[in-house]
C-alpha cells in the first residue's frame, strides 16, 4: 500500500506535469500560419511551349519566429480543369513579423488557362535576436526601363547594414500599376555584399499582361537560404554604426540645450 503522503505528492507532481504540458501546447497553437498576401501569374507562348511566370508575397505575423523550409507549389490547369503544369519552389526563410517576396518561372507543354500559387506550412524557429536586430537591406537608385520587347529592366544598388559581409542576397522587384495592383516581378542574386560598398543589381521582368502600365516598382533584398542562419549570423555580428565620422567642428563652450532665451522665459 502506498502511504497517503506519497499518494498526495504523486498527484501533485502529476498536476504540475499536466499544467506544464498544457501550457506548452497553446504556445504552438498561438503561432499564426503564413499568409499569402497577393499573387499574380502570366502565360506567354515560347519556342518550347508556354512560359509560365509568377510573383507572390508571403507575410509572417509572428514577431518572434522565423518561418523556415517553406515550399511554394505552382499549379497550372487548362480550360477543362486538367493539370498541365506543376512545380515546387523552395523559398527562403520568412523573417519575424516580415514578409517574403518571391518570383519564378517555368515551362508548360500545354497552355494553362489558370495558374495558382500555394505553399506548404512552415517550420517555426524562435529568433536568436530581438526583431529590431534584423535590419532591412537598403535599396537605392532604382531605375525601371521598358524594353522594346515589352519586358522591363530594373537596376539599382543594394547595401549591407551589418558589419559582416553578406555572402549572397536575393533582390526581388515587383511591378504595380497606378492603383497598386501587382502586375509581375523578377529576382536576381548579388554576392559578397560588404558594408559601405553597395553592389549594383540588374534584373528583367517579362511576361506582363498585354497593355499593362507600370507606375511603381518595389524592390526588396533578403538573405538566401531556407533557414534563418544567414540572417542570424549577420545580426549576431552587429550592425554598422549610423555615425562613423568624427565631428570636425569645435565643441560648444556651453551646452545650448541647457540655455533658455529671454524671449522663451517670458
């Protein structure tokens, strides 16, 4: 027979275990799934069939977790609903509280009448740093030029706000009309991006709908890889200080912030 005191202790221990397990369960349930904010696709005739292009934006509503090992599934169907195109596209890690712009292209032997972009659920990983440590990669001097064949050439420069060099960054451009509607997009890579030495990027966006009028270009850059490791390594290395040049003027004899003018005193 088990003594009453030991029985009570075992029951209390079991209650604590159940409480711990139940508190861990809701934590996982509170993580929000990724959201496909918008998508667009186009189908054009090519020499070897039909060129299928797409662009989409995934949003991560979890401020403390990376979404890793995400895979997009792109499916094209003909007018009768028969599947004529399918491809899986591994995506880069989605940052905490941020978004992921991705584009792609493929070839179909038959003409798809409709193309849909979906994704497989992400694997969640707690961020190693606070969200503010993951700074965006600044993009500047962006130019969008329409080509004779109807495609668009986008150029610009991407900077690295971290002290460590970024081995590889993905630069993605989204083209929109005057109302903000997504028309298409494209991506490219830049390697060995060092702080203070922003490289130039060049990418082409093709396959836009006939008669589309581009009014705005959105360009973003991110680390390359299905896990958060490249981004976290940069953040762990620290960001470049905002002010790195020593002042050349003489210091004030009196701190002007502590002075009050007679007019203000009145």
